[in-house]
C-alpha cells in the first residue's frame, strides 16, 4: 500500500465528525484490518455494526476527511455494578451480542477506537475522545471506562512487571502509543487486567482498565434542595462603635442580615470579635478579665444568629467571639445554618498578643462543614497565615473558605490579605475575608482597626484576571456581595492551565493531621 501521509497532511482538509452509519462499513472494515494487525481476534462483521447502530446509534462516532471515513469509536452503556473491575472484553460486549447495553446504565464503555494509520498525524483520536466525553456529560453518565492494550510491553516483559511498565510509561521513560494517548486524554489506570483480550500477544495478554470521570455527573435529579451551582455570599465590613447594651448590638447585626436577606444571599460573613464594643462594660478590669467578661454574651449572640439564620433564610458565619469552655478561653466562630443547626470552629493559631494579654488557648479540630450551598471551611485571622490548615480543608472538598479577621494596622491586614489570596490559588477555591474598621478609644486592646474586606478567586482564565471577585473600600463601613460559580472549581481541578491540587508530588510529601 502506498504511503499517503504526505498528501494527507498537506493542503486544506475538510474534517467532519459525525455519527457512524451502516453504509460506512466497507471503510470501517479497512481501518480495522490496518489498525489491528497482529491481534488474533476477528473483526466486527457488518451484522455486528448493524446491531450496535440499532441499540445505541448515539454512541457510534466517526471522522471523515475529504469525504473518506478514516476513524471511528464504538461504545455502549452498561450498568457497571453488574461487572465490576474484574471482567473481560467478551463479557462486556455480551459475546458480541451487545446484550449488555443498558439505556439505564451509568457508565459509557468504550469498546473500540481505531484510526487509519495514514491519518494519525491529524489527532483524530483526540477528537473522538472529546466527543465521547461530551456524550457522557450530555447523557449524565458517571464515567467512561475502557480496556486498553499495552502493545509495547512485549519488549519489556522479561525485565519488568506490567505495573512497573505502566509506571514507566506514566513517567515518560517508555513510550506506549495507546497508554500515552489515554493518559494524555485525562484517563487514569484503575486496574491491570489479565486475559482481558486473549490473543493480544504484543500486550502479553495484559490490559489496562481505564477511567475518565464526569465531573458534572448528578446521581439523582432533585426538584427541590438540589446542590447549588451559583452561590451568593455577603461580607459585613463592620464599623466599631459604642453600643449601650447587647440589644443595640443585635439591632445592628440584624440590619445587615436583613439587607443580605433581601438580596437572597446564601452566606453572610461577620468579622472577628465584632462584638468587642461590649467590652467597654469591663474597662475597670484587667485585659484577661475583660475578655472573659465579653464571653458571657457569646451564647446569647449565637442563639440570636441561629434565629436570624432561620428567619432570613441565610447561612451565617458569625465572625468570632470569645468562649469559655472548661475554664479555658477560646476564640470561636459559629456556622449558623438556615435549617436551624449550627457548628463551631475554634481558632487554632493564637497570636502572641492574644496569648499574652488574654490567655487564649488554641483549638484542635480541623474539619470542613457541609451546607446546602457547598462545603465550606473557616479559619480565623492568624489561621489564614498557616497554609497547612487550608490544604487539609481542600483535601476534604472545601469550596469556599471564610476568614473573619481583626487587624489594627495595614501591615497586619496585608498579611491576612495576601495569605488569603495564596490560599485561593493553591487550594483552587474561593476565599472570603471580612474585617472591622474604625476605632474604640474607650476599650482596652481594641483601639484601632484597619480592613478591606474582599472575595478572592483562583487565578485562571475562568476567573477575574486579578483573582479578585469583589472588594470593599478600605476603612469604610459597607457590605460586599458576590456570586460564586462552584462548577468553575470542578473544571479548574480537572482542566486548569495549572492544577495545584492534582499536580502535588504526593509520592514525595504529604500533610497529615495528627489528631
């Protein structure tokens, strides 16, 4: 046969992707014979393709170049739990009957891909794989699974196991045309199969079980209380001012919550120690006693926040407040959900002034909180400057990190701001920070505040070029509202320009929680 590569790759070409038709069979047979030379398996007969097109025409794809069909991909839908990871090719295709196809199944199973050897420089296989992924997403299937040959293994079978061979291919130490292609198309190896495709002498009867996960898969369609795609968050940049009593402070709290409720916000974030004006009552005491005096209001405030979360239908991160537990003083933030439940987070990293002036103790629990609008994490001010906590959150699926803070100087604020931005980039999540502004001249250790509340994003094409969704005017009481697209995070994790979570060298290092 003459070599057609030069004319195929030169000049203008008309490339079309379409569904396979039975009239394509003669060209399909030619491609199969060329692509699968050396495998002791019969080719698909015309009656097989006819049956396949009858039961699942949407899954049979082909590419034609200048009117000639030169590449094809065949697939069925299976209920994967009926097969599991230990199966053979014959079992999947029902001994060529395709009786295993199940319209109600959850996995698109790729049963064949072949490209005419003279047209392989056009990356037609990638085009077919991208279309398969699109089909998988449109049909709301969980994943694409396929068995893959490892045809170069015969050259290395005497010196390495199949597992060692696959690792060498992954590390680009060995070239395997099929496995390299699969990995390059975001598939991962689930398992090594023996006797998956008998007669594949080049692969020594081994195969890789490969999978691509559909990040948009929704297990069941819910008409109400469905997982949120867009989430609206509101930040309170709180003005420190004297309040004559608890009721006055609660009235100001409700003012902001009411405003965010009118905008149908999903979350509201208050700053760290926003209730500090109530410390004026304890000015006659020393600093350790004054902060413990402030703590007597904490449970009452938590109850009011819980009440407001329900009545205004919004999840509230309550900033932070001092709390005494077993005689120890903690800096605590509460998550008050709109369903009436609540959780708490104790500030882990205590600043020198908190420890020396107030005798505060650090918390020891690191966990992500589930809400009806996504998974969230909370770190309080100084905590944001320690990347390990946020990374542990990211490993638990955090989508939004909330950081209530209180800083008195601009350099203190910048530490929180720039570390928060770093957390958004390295953990591929959104980060919201909210602080207090103004001054409290008659409250010891709470003299001045500096803040510019903001919502930070990852830094990639789908997000703002400066990685800032919204920010407040510095040192002015105001609110900040932003809409966050959680689906963009899923796409970033899988297809970002860089993938900070995926590309970690976990073979070299990890972060482990000791408690």
